[in-house]
C-alpha cells in the first residue's frame, strides 16, 4: 500500500493542479445512466470558495479513478451492492438526504477508512474484517459520511486561503496520503513542509474528528443502529494500535483513539434511546466473502472454515465462505452440496442463489446453473449482483444478445459502475452490436475522466454500420455534449493563461514577488 500511496500522491497532486486551473463545474463526471441526461461537468466560476462543491466532486472522482487504475479497489458486485446499500441508509440521515455518495472496499489489511471530497468513502478490508457487528461497520461509515457532509477537507483548505491553489492541492493530497496508508504522521509532515503550522493543522484535524464523531453518531442512531457501536469500535482500534501509537508524537496522530474520545462517544450515544441494532442477513456473508476474496493463496482458508465447523462454531456465513473457497480450489462439486442445502434453508438470501448457480456451472452442470440464475432473477428482479452474474454466465454460454438486453434493462433504471459499463460494452460487442459497443466504451471513458478518448469512441459508434436512427441520435447528442465541454474547457484555459501572463508582467513591473 505504501507504493500505491506514493503513486497516488504524485498523480493526485498533478491532477488536482489541473482541476483547480480548469473552470469549476457545477457537477462532476458522474457514473450516471448512459443516455439518461447529461452527466458531463458544467462550467462555472465560483469566486469566493477555495474549494467549491463541484471541485469536491471532481477531486473525489479523480481519487476513485486513480485507485481503480492501481487495482487497489475490490471490484465485486456483491460486496459493492451491500456496502452501498448500507451507506445509503446512513447517508439518508444527513440534511441533503444522502444523494451522491459512493462506497468502496480497498484491498489493504490495515484497519483504516477515509473519505475524500464529493462523497467518496473508502473502507479498508482490514477494518471490515475487524468489525464484529454491522453496527460497528456502520459506525465507521457514519463517521466518514460526516466528514463529507461537514466539508472538512474543503474547510481545511479554506483555512489556508492565503496559500496558492497548488499548495492547497498539495495539502489535500497530503491528507489523502495519510488516510490511504502513508502513515498517520504524513499529513502533519507534508503540511509542515509546505510552510504550514503543523500543530495548527493537526489541531484542526482533531476538531474535525470530534465533529465527525458527534454528527456520525446521529446518523448511526437515526438509521436504526446501535449508537454505542462507535465507542465500542474505538476500543477495538485502540487494542490493535497497542504500543505502536506511543512511538508517534501525539501532535502528529490525526486519529487519536483516547479514553476521552471513547468516553465522549459513549456520552453522546447515551442521548439516544437504547437500541440493539440487529445485523442484516447479508452482513456476515459479505464480511466472510471479503475475507475469502482478499486472503492470499498461502493461507489455507478451507482448513480455517473446516475447523470452525468441526468445533460447532460455524454460522451460515462460514459454510458460504467454505463453498466459495472450494470453488476457488476447483472443488465445485463439494461447493454445490453445501450451497444447495444452504439455499434450501435460507431461500431469501440472494448471495446463496448466486453462488449456487456459479458452482453448478463450474461443476459442468450449465443448464442447471442457468435455471438457478433464472429462478433468482424471478425471486429478486433487477437485483444488480444477480443480473450482472447472470449476464456473465450468459456470455460464457454463448448468449451475448440476451446478456446485453438484460444489462440494458437494469442500467436504464440504476446507475452502473465503470466495470458494469464495460461489461455492457463487451456484451454489445459479442452480440454484434458495434454501435452500442463503442458507445458504452465511450461511457466507460467518461466515467474515468478521459473525454478525448470518449469522443473517439463515440465517433466510431456513429461510423458503425446498421445502427438505427434512434441510436444515431443518441450517439450524436452524447458526442456533442463531450465536444462542447472540451471546447469550453480549452477557451477557458486560454483565457486563464492570458490572465496569468498579464498578472506576471504586472508583478515584474513592481519588482516581482
């Protein structure tokens, strides 16, 4: 993760400097439904804010894109659907109603989580696995949501309003580096290197942490979870930190887990009616799924779960995780036996149906697996993980047109992730629909922020043979959106460059800076 953090810092500083130099949009490049309206940025020029709301959204999208490019994100439909459902439930308690948040799991074993501007929340796998209840996981997510709703990073940059925009970008990158694995001292160290008072900067961060605790507990209780879970998980974090924290100067610890902080969280929770949050049926299954998907091959996970079963300690989640592990080790026949029984006993658990269908197909019983998927689709219509996994199976079985239509039916209603946009493009290509294949690859590039490449893909879509009049109009409208934005961006950059040269000349006439 250290290498990732340094790479991310470098890319983020460069990309942030460009973002601040460009005119600020009113909304970012969103991962919205293709063709359901413009999701390109709009140009504006807020004069009073060091970091506008639209800047926050653009920077958050850039961070997510960089982490995805570094293969740091756990791209799994089942995990993503669960985490975003849970996050949306918490974010709905915020004054804005929670729209625009996105939640991700980072493949890193450290116990950490962080938020970046624009509603992007990242949970390390290590933290997910360290939780013992859904309320504990929700408490961390609520805390990070509060960082976003309270605009803490934006406020931190505005507090340094006398700094140049590049320095503000460096400050933001430093905060991200510290959160993403660069060490708790990274923020203070880089801030000091930029000529900012390290003590003032960390004190401000500590104030943010306390505010995020207070606001987050309100979100946690409002969503129906145990408000005491935040204080309880602080104690868990304190046990994991152990003596390591004593070697870091107290002034540079940006997430201090102190008795005072735990006591304040407990006191805040006592203001809400006692409520023992019940874990959802999916929590333990997803937690063990994350464990299986992120554990290295050197660890014998099958033996781990077998021991739990033999000791009589196993839950449904342990049996489910054992079946996933057996599939990974080409023992799909054994996995089918486990999952068939689990599905029969717990028919309402979507994850079990998906895994059973996949195990049946992997065991060579494709027809049976497709029937299981079809039944799951009837039981849970337009469920994202079911639809995505069913579409993947249809493509493997030589039915790309059916897969393409199924994906379009879903993603005309719910916003797809970049990976799901790419899957739709691949399905269109395999089905022989070149126009839609290029169009969705264009949408994939828009989601990643590469508008020039998106324009090329949209031109190829228009040049494709046998496209319908409706397709042509759709592709042309999207291409014009992209071109108009790029043209406006170039004009503004030229104007900004001209202003910069004029200011430079004026400064030199008065002796320079």
